[in-house]
């Protein structure tokens, strides 16, 4: 059985669904919090519950005693920890809530992984750990990285703790630095989704740094394929690995806007802003040589194709 935390979240849902379709047994944990529209989480969960191999616990991972009690008698081959408080901007406004969740949930689940002698502990990190690093594209080998957001700092702290667990207890840890993941059933707090909602309501959108921003948009199916390759990776003893999971080809924010306009069939009302919000960076760009070489992974979906798939789903939902 595989334990997936954050299974009602965007990435957790897609990963669980893909694994259930190939008959894997999944135990999903989520606290279904209301950081964004809770009905989206409930709808994702409804689909997962259709599979007899899926079991769900509504648990808050910051509660160590309760979480441990619920999983102590279960056997897991792998634990995949995706639950977290996401959002760079949210973390600027709510630093202590972000740190409380992202540090405590992580510390509790990695400790449970140790106690249960898990073969592989896979966890979500983020491209936000790179902050304003000068060397582009961002590489896992760059040790000069310094996050500039509280969210990025929480994720880098997770990586440091994983490194110590791996050294001290021979726990095989895999940290995945995701780069702007998007797609159907996505997160309404992220730009592509919130822009689509504003387009629907004829509301203005704001483009920061006069739209001179770039993101390495990575389609959800490509991300799930990468995680599955890590689950299947052999000979992983004494591992403490970090992987960038990014397309490796940043897109202009304007290209996102054009692609959304084209598929939604409605022009945006754009408000250009000079500044960049605190914690945000101008460009994210993943060096994905490592994952290409070790896992033979390559991204398949371009931004335009991915947005087409997102909008197809979005129109049905809204
Ligand atoms: N989506 C992206 O572009 C992206 C980029 C970089 C990193 N990440 C990371 O990937 C992971 C998954 O992201 P996502 O986009 O699916 O986010 P999400 O918010 O959709 O999913 C996270 C899920 O975790 C649950 N959760 C949060 N705190 C919890 C707790 N204490 N106990 C139990 N459940 C809890 C939430 O209810 C939610 O369903 C997160 O760790 C996020 O930080 C995502």
C-alpha cells in the first residue's frame, strides 16, 4: 500500500487517480481545509472513493498522536507527502500559519516514515527554494540558493530535515522541486485558474512587472509521470535525492494570457503593474538534466496544449 498525504489536493488527486487505475492500493490522508474552494477537494475525493483500493482518513497531519494512531498498524511500501500550505503570497500574509503547517506536518510524517521503516519517502518541495538565485536555469547542484519567501523557506527546511533523517537513519528520501504545476482540477489560487475565473466574470487581471514575468509551467500529467518513475526507481539504498520537476522551458506570462483568451473566447481586461509582489520572482526555469538522465523522463505537454485541456475541464465546471 502507498500512503499519499494531501490526496484531495490538486497533485495528490491526480497521482492517486493514476495509481488506482493501475490497481495500486492507496491510503489517502487530507484534512480538507478551506484554503481554497472546499467543494473542489470534495469532488476530487468523490472520484477517488469510486475505487475499492482507495481508503481515506480525514486527518490533520500536524496532530502527531492522532496521525500515528491511525497508521501504526498499516504497512506501506512508500509514503508520498504532498500535504502542505501552498502559496507564496499567502505565506507573505500568513507566515506563522504556513510555517506551523509545513514544518509540523513534514516533521510528523517523516518521523512516522522512520518508525515504520518505509523503503521510500517522497515529498513535495518547490521551485520557490531557489529564490533569486543568479544562475539560470535552476540546478539541484546549486548550493548558493536562498529562498526569499516564507513558503520557500519552509520547503528548504523540509529538505534539510530530510537530509539529516537520511544520514542518521538510512531513510531513502526524495524531494521533488515542482515548477508551477497546472491542469484540470487545478488550484483556484494559481494565476492560470484565477485568470480564467476573472475572464468569465469580465473582471480585470493584474500583470506584475509590466507582464515581464516567466514561469516554467509544467503540466500535471507530466508531473504525475515523474513521481511514478521515482516510485518505481530501483537500487535506492542510502538515498537523499532532490529532483527538479519542471518542463525546462519557461513561458512568458503573456503567452499564458493569449492561450487562455484563445480557448475561453473572451479578451482579457489587463491592468499592467510595475511592481512584483513580495516573495515572487521574475523568472523560474528548471534545469531538468538530472531527471531526464536518471529517470528517462521528459515533459510531453506544451503550455498551449495544457491550457487547452484545462479550459476544456474549466468550461464544464464553471
Ligand atoms: N501546484 C504547484 O504548482 C506546486 C508547485 C510547487 C510545490 N507544490 C507543492 O506540492 C504539494 C501539492 O500541491 P498542490 O498544488 O496539490 O496543493 P493543494 O493545496 O491542492 O493540495 C494540498 C492538500 O493538502 C491538504 N493539507 C494541507 N495541510 C494539511 C494538513 N496539515 N493535514 C492534512 N492535509 C493537509 C489540503 O487540504 C490539500 O488538499 C504541496 O506540498 C505544494 O506545496 C505545488
